[in-house]
């Protein structure tokens, strides 16, 4: 099946459809271009300074999964394809067109000519092969990218500008995967560096910006790539980016970020919390909001822990959470309580709101059935041991701690003692890989429901230590079918299974909310609720 550049083929357009929410703006004289409130002709030059709350400790796009770091490193690499955030359609970028076999086991990409990396080397089919062959060797930080390529049998150079990726079985998710930062293409020389070198020193990409400086936990500095001329087909500006320089400053305190934006010290900030909205309203600041597709924010339970092996305990925890209270109290305006393990902006999302309704009576009854009896201090006890769990979390968003403190209070009301353990982002990744945790607070963003297979299949990373079950079969089947309707049914079944068995405790849909100065224009979300800054200008 030949896919033309606009990729309108009905079957595949449906397969990659994305349900999105509109970008909401709140500012004096709001505009519709995604940011900025003034008018005028776009102009080149200038610096955009963006304050983020955390640093993943790595500047390799193929290895990072934290929004705060993706904002910067996404600008360094291009991808084979791009995804329209409004329609979900996959459109050309480094690949001008592609062919997909009838059974979705083979994907052939026809590359643009004339593309070069910032070290001067050309983009060829061999470079793409080098990337896709090396990604599985990245280690623990490369799990997202590795998951997208799971089941790959070979990547073959057909000719200098044609590359073919073949899978052992049908792999419906792969086309969308090629639009992600995780499969951003790096130069062959960059690919040969060790994962540790790429994390600390950066990578060589073909993107509109190049890395000029990285000071861990302080800043990432990028400069415009001269001569850039191969941007995504959905971008408005052709050729080089408008901005000369991008500076991403790490500012952990949400209030300090908001104050810096209001005073003009920075031009945009990430993770604007509810507490800072009032201070920013009325000034020359716009709010950009969009729910992240993928797995909702919540408690990732280690199903192998002795206490959590009992599904009744997991279901009790799930039933005791007051999601609306947490969303309305802690998170930015417009944040939705979770109604499934997937956010509503994810293709094939199914609402399971009744299964996630607050029901403390049910929660207490389940714990009674499981043999956990209330102790003198209100915490339940069984065989002389208290019903307790530790939740690991990182301070990469101002909402994390207050949200967890509410979770802690809510679970205490049914007799579950919760200890909150703060970690740094690299530590959390290592602990999740090792399985040395009770529960982890977080989410995973991806504009494709196959993120469920990446997270919950025992055949892959199996972050949450599930036992092998029929869920594996369902997740494998949704990735294999080329029938959009059948895939939707299978994804719905997987969501119901995960929620029914409380393998994960969804709490809220993560809503990315940025604060942007009125002088910044053309800053908007991509399909994964991250940002692309090629079309952004200041004036």
C-alpha cells in the first residue's frame, strides 16, 4: 500500500486518529496563534528564555521521558514523520512518503534529499538503520524508544534514501511511533557514543536548533541551526527557525517561575499550578492548556509486592480515591479527574468513570474481606503487620506533593498508611526498572494506545510487575490488528481489565499548562502536548 505525502488513506487515517482538546488561552487580548497577544509580522532573531521545574539529567531525546527536558531536546532532532495535534494524521517530515505492507509488518520510508546533521553529515537510509539498530542497547533510560521498536526483525537499507523496517508480527503502532521524539534521528557518529556520553554531552541531530551548553540541574542552551531547510510539513515557516537562541532554565520553585514570568525575566514557564494562576492573570501572560494523551497521572502499583498481590487491596485503594477533590483542589483550572487508565485525548479511550467513582464503603468492605482489621490508631493490621505502602515521587511538578498529600489523607480514612518518599528523576527511573518500590506517582505520555502494551505487558518492560494473564494476549492483539474498529475494541478491553484488576490507580489526567509572555508568538502544543519552537518568534 503506497502512502502519499498527505497520508489520507482512510484505513490508516483512522488507525492514527487522535482525539484532542482545544488549546485554551487566558490573557488580556488573547490571540489564536497558540501564544502571544499582540499583532504584527513575524520576525527573526532574539532569545526565548523558558523556565522549567526539573532536569532529567540527560540531553539525549532517545533516552528522556520527562516533559521539562523534552521541551528543549525535542528541538535538536527531527523525526521521520510528524503528527497533527488537531486531527491525529501522520504527515511527512524527514520521510517524504512511506509504504506499509497490507499486514502492517513492513514499513518503507522514502527520505528527503539534502538533509544534513549539524556535523555536516548527510541523512541516509544507513543513518536511520544505525539509529534503529542502536536504540535497543540504550539501557534503562531508553525504554520508551525500545518499546516502539519491540518485535523489530530488521532495518534494511534499500537504497541511499530508502529504508525498510520489518517486524516479526503486525505492528499497528509503529507509524505513530516514528513521529515521537524518542525515535528522533541522530547522526551516525552520535549513535556510536555511549548512552552516558549522549546524556551528558548531547547528541548531533538534524533539527532546527543545536545544543550549545548543558549544565545539569541549571540550564540547557540551544542555538539556531543555520541553513536548516527540511522542517515538518505541518510547520508554517519554511527554512530556518525565527529565534536565534533558546535558554531553558531549571527553576524548581513554581512561585519563583511565575514571578520570573510576571517580571519579564523569562518569556515562558512550564507547570503553572493553580496557586499561581491568580498572580499571572491580568498581566501580559497567556495560559496554554492541553491534556496529555497516554496513561493518566496516578499510582503505579507494584503488583508483586506482598500487600499488593491481593487484588482486593488494590481495588480498595482505587475505590478510596476522591479524584474530583484532587483535580479541583490541586491541579490547574480545567484538569479532569481520570475516567480510565488512558486520558481522553488518547485514541480509543474508553470512559470507565463508574468504575473509578469514590466509594469508601466498598473500599472498607474489600479490606475487611482481605483480613485487614482496623488497629487502635486507625491503620489496619493483619498478622501483626500494618497495612502500609510507600509512594515514590519526584518534584518535577508543583502539583505532585499536594496531590499526594491528599491521596495520603484519603487512604488513611480507610486504614491505609501511606509514606511519601521524594526522589530525583534519575533515581525514580532506576527504582522503577528494579522493582524496588511499592507505588510510583507519575504518568506516561503518548498519543497512541499502545502505551498500554509498553507499560503493562509482561512481555515488555512490565513496569508494574503484573503476572502473565489474558491481558498480554489482548495487548499483543491490539498491536497486531490492521482493523481500526477491532483495535478499538481490544484497547477498550485492555482498559477495562487494568481498571477492574486495579493494576494501576488512575487519579487525574495530566494537563500541561504553560505560562507564556504576550510578546511570544507561535508557541503551540504538538500531538503529545509538548512544544515545537521552529515557528515561534518574539516581538
